């Protein structure tokens, strides 16, 4: 990966599913990926930024906490060669509006190291160093602490992050005993070396979601789409091919 490495902390579990759509012709499936196009739309009065690339069945990518659409940059080319990829900045992040809402988040707080939970606010260089070692297997993704801290200061999402973390501490929106309600084909992708949200969570998700597959990526941390993009894209495309 050339140039400056950008640091990302996406505290989320991404469950990838696809709505079964009509098959496309071989010519359509073989088309090359197109360039990303930045777009905006308005949802309930809020301006939402997203990028779009490719054609075909839609594949929607949703980032996690303290992140934006660029977390998907390494995998969009491969995915958009076969799908119409839409990646959005969730409200409160990136180039989307950041209203002062009561943001809430599915809770994992009770199972987390209290120091890690506090550090997720990314309020200091020490927070970045601490979370970097939990999030990534390779130090190169978080070694430039000053650049990362500057990025976090200018991101403008500190209110949103604080609201989500407070929601986690309160235990809002827990998923305990609710995952069995998911019946669509679901892919759970996890880095084996994820120390922020350990593999046991992915294994539990796989056990509780009846129609699911668990894909463990070796030598990879919390963000496989960034740290192991080839393996991530291969797993997703194979899953989507098998479920069409």
C-alpha cells in the first residue's frame, strides 16, 4: 500500500447479506469495475454522502464507529467488478450531516476491557497507541500517531462517537437472544488476530444465526477489509456467488 497509511477504528461487526436478485449475463458479470462517484442524498432532512461504483445487483457497505466510506477503498474495485457497490457515510460521520441526535449502538461494553472502551473515544495519542495494538496485527497501520491524531481531531465526529459509547455503557440495543431472528444467508467475516472484538464473538454470531457462514481470515486483525483486502473481497464474492 503506497503513500501515507490511514488509521481506522471501526468498532463494529459487519454482517454481509444479499437479497437474491435475477442473474446477470456473462457479459455484465465480466465488466470491469468503474471509478467511484461521490453522491449525496437527503434522508429525513439529513444530507447523506455516499460513493457508488459498478453495475448489477446492489451491494451496500456500511462502516463502523469513527469511520467513513474510505474504509472500503481497498475492496471496492474487486467488489464493483461484479456488483453495483454503494458505500455510505453514516449520519454523524464523514461528509454526511452531523446533527446533535441521541445516537445509539448495539452494546458490547460489558464484555470489553474498560481501558479499551475508554480509548475508543480517541481523545489522545495514548488512546490511539493503545487501540492500534488491539485493532491491527501490523504496526504499520498505526505507527504514525501524530498524523492519526490530527485526522481524528479534524474528523468532526467526536459528539457522535461519544453518544454511541455512552449508549454502549448503558446497554442500549443489545442483540442478546435476538440474532436467531435473522434468517437470510449471512456471512460473518473475522480476523483471527482481532484483539479489540475477539473471535469468540464471531463464533457466537455464527452459532446464533441459523443460515450463516463464518469466514476466519488468518494473520488479520479487526479490519480485514483494510488489513487483508484480497482475502476479504474473495470471501465476500464467493459467498455472494454461492447464495445467488
